[in-house]
């Protein structure tokens, strides 16, 4: 599994690592679908994903628990796999665009502080359906890359505890997503 790492500083913190594990199941499992459709040609490099998540975490540093390193996984998949995950974990038997599985929500035994500081803080897993993202990109009139960035920011905010149970919190979350996309020069 490919992993991207960056040793940069996040604001006042120095030498913080951001590790992004990108699994592009969609391209690997369905190359014929991607090439036949022709519209799924949006290869975002692992370096780009890593840079984006680094910049987003830098922007969101006030929402981050303190750590010397952060880690998350991103899985790009198809509608069939995300529907199975959505049915299993959310009891909704239909495809969706993005799922976020926040690691910090899990009640698990705490490791000793020295061990915690020596390991990256695992934020969780994001799963994005490239097929759904492509349909939404066409509906919104922007590129697949833009839609994937939009969905990744939405999922990242969920990993950090953001939610949108009502219209006001949804508006705040969508506004934050726009800010995050602007930091990586994606304009919606």
C-alpha cells in the first residue's frame, strides 16, 4: 500500500509528519471501466493527495488533537464496494459518495504516553466512490479532481469530529470545505 509522508511544520508545531495511505482500488480493479467511459481519467498523484491533506491539516490545526505525526487512509473505490460498506456500517443499502470512519471515536485502551508520542495519531479512514464522484462532478459542472477534493475535505472534517445534523452546521461545514479547497487552489 503506497504511503506518502511529509516532514513539515504545522503552525507553531515543528516537524510534524502527515502520512496518507492511498488505496486506489477503483483504478486497479476496474481499468476497463475507467478507460471505456473515458471520463474517469483523473489520476491524482499520491504526492498531490499528501500535499492536500498536509495543507488541510495545517488549516485545521485548531481542530487537531496535539501530536507529532498524523496518519489517515484514503480508499478510492466503486459504487458496489461503497454500497456494501454503507449497508454494513450505516444500514443504508445504497451507494454514497464518501464514508468517514473516525479512529478517535473508538473507545479503546490508551497507550502509555511515550508510546503515543512515538506513533502517528491515526485519524481514521476515508472511502470515496469514484463512480458517484464522477456523476456528481458532471451534475455540478466541474472536474472529477475538484469533486474528489470536495469529498475528501468533507470526510476529513468528519474524521476531526465535524458533523451536520442541522442546516446551520451543514452550512458551516460546507463553508469550511470551500476554505480548505482554496488552500490547495481548487475553486468551486
